[in-house]
């Protein structure tokens, strides 16, 4: 418990992460803030996007950050299609001034003593404000954003993005990464930075309260065995591999069904649905779509086996939120043996591990659990025990509180050195 009410500004400048949304990043933010409140802190959230009226449903103030910078980047010239992405990136960078003004306005009202930011490309306003006002600045890094954007999406202003990334990594008072692989990435750019790994967590109470609620339209009375995936559906999450594996399972056991819970880009979901058609399993696969966060425990409760079927990736930086949710729900897990999953899961102890990208091994593990009640019960109980004792958001915040203290000490030391140098 915090000794006194410490006010913390949580800053999220990424327009792709809506506060109040259903994606993992949105859930991460809300659960972290809820835990801060539980521990006696007074958080304030400032985000680029806010879904519906969520600001009225929480125990802390919610502010929306300014949108695009009001600058004529084309100098009156007609905008071409190839210019649009460059203009968006430029706007993301130039709106730092407006965001800084918003932060100053929030500070006048709440006078927060810590600034905690979720890293986003081109965002410098939080760090600049913190340094100018002698406030500890902690940066949470959830992904190698510049690397991801340059390789998997589109990033025209690569040099600027790398410059901002290095500025943030070298100047932050402390950096939190969600995996050791991501810590290596940060230290590769800023070798002298202070970095601590704090994985994702889970709200155990959410599963105790909501795990037994019914889901409209679902029916578990059929006696069918249901395998599932719960989370945002993206190409690197391996849902296509799960569908292919399911097609192999159908050749051996037609009583098993597949349920996919989570949203994704329309084009990719359509590709997966076409894959189901081509494999002739469409009638056995349910695409639920995005669901409200508080219904996730009930959706997981529908499933007999849950999966994290990641493909083989050279750089697996993730701390999969779904894995902790599965554990908190006390469900038997089949997961790819890759990255942080290899550290969290022990084969035949709290789940079954399969080689990443191996469709045959994935299908075999699922069938094995379907046919072995004793093993399902054993690994489910162990997963729930570990979620409760090791992976709750409360236990994660204990680690973060130590980082708060370290950041404050570092700031005091820096100011003392600066004062001493000024006197010489």
C-alpha cells in the first residue's frame, strides 16, 4: 500500500490504442490503472482515443489528448495518396507541442508527482514536460514499435522515428519492458539505460466475479468439446495455424468444435473465414468477434481447451495477455514454446507446450487433452494457482512501486549533480 496518495499521470499518445477498447493494450491500461487505485494511488489518464463514455465509469479522471497538428504540411498544394502516410507521421510528431500544453493543463489541476507513459512512436511531450518540471519519468515499452512499423506496416519517417526512440530510451529515468527480449532491444539502443522487465498480469477478481456468467447465444449443454482462442486476431497470433490444425483434428474426431473470440482487421478475418471454407470446417468454427472486457472470463469459461498458437518468429517480444487470462480462468492451455511463454509455461505442469508453428504437434496436444481428463484437471489447477500467486496485477504493481522509488532517487541524484556543476 502506498504510504500516501501519490498522483500519477498515465500518458498514452498512440491513436491505435483506444482507452476503453477491447484489444489487449487497452485492457492492460485499464487493469494497471485499476490496480493503482486499489493500492492507494490517484491516477489520471490522458489518451489519444476514448471509447464511448468510459471517462464517467472510473475512479479517476480521464482526459483526451489533442488530435492531428493543425499545420499545412503541403503548403497549399494538392495532397496525393502517397503523401498521406508521411503527413500523418509528421502530424504525430508536431502535435507534441499541443500534447505538452494539455499535460501542463492537467498538471495545474492535479499536480501529479510521477509521469508514466506507454511508449508510442514520435511521442516526446511527456518526457520533455517531466524533465522541465523535475518529475520522474517512467517509460513502459510493450513492443519494438519502430522495428515493427518499418518491417510489417509503413514508416516513411524512419530516421525521425529512430531518433525519437533513442531520445526516449536514453533520457527516461527508468524503462519497463514486458519481456526480457524487449529489454535486450532497449539496451541495444541505449546500453546505459535502467531497464526492468515486468510482464503483463491479470485481474484474478475479474475471473472470480465474471467467470460463471452466461453468454447470450451460447449453449454448453450439447456435450461438444470446444477448443478456443481468445484475444485480438492478428497475423502473428497464429490463428491460421490453429484453423489448419483443427482441420487435421476433424479427421480424427468430428465432435470437437473451434471457437475464436476477438476482433481483427476485416480483411484478415475474411481471409481466415475463407481458409475455413477451403478446409471444409466452416460449420464447425465460430467467429465471435470483439467482446467487452468484462465478458472475457465467461467466454473463456465456455471453452474446454484454450490455445496460444504462435508461429515461429525470429523476434518474439510479446508478453501475451491471453496467457495470463487463460491461467486465471483455470483452463488447460496448449501454447507455442517461444519467447516469454517458455519461461511461464512448464510442459505437462501448467500447460502443454508445442513447437511454434508445428500444426501436427498442436493438433496432437489438443486431442491428447480431450482424451485425458486427469491431465486437463492437473494442469488447469496448477495454472490457476500460479496466476493467483505470481501473476496478478497486484504482484506486478509491487515491482513497479520499486521502480517508482528508483526513478525518484535517480532524479534527485541528477538534480544534485546539476546543482553542484552550476556552482563550480
